[in-house]
């Protein structure tokens, strides 16, 4: 869903440790060239399309995401970012 935003190039959501909940969703996002990262605008955009519990509270903007040899996002590598 995040990748359907017009300014997002690539994104992945992974579970990260949380002291209270055990695990929380964190979105790692690569913006299109020239598009500024705006977490609040992105959350608002997602909130119009997803149930509240599915909108990630944690977001990190990166220049690129780690990929596997087959071109898929290496989610295990993101957990250690």
C-alpha cells in the first residue's frame, strides 16, 4: 500500500522489537528522486486508505533498501538497520 503513494519509490514494513507490545510495525521507505520525506503527510494518506491499526507509527526514510539476489526486499537485513 505504501508503494502506491505517488512519491514513494520502494517500501517495506517489518516487525521490530518493542518493550511493551513485543513487536511493532516499522516502515522503511525510499522516496522518488526530489520528493522530500514527510512522515505526517504519508501517515495521513495511509489513514485514508487503511484501518488505523495498519498505519505504521514508525517510519524510516532510506536512500535504498537492501535487496536479495532475486530483487526482493531483504526484510531480515532491515531488522538490523
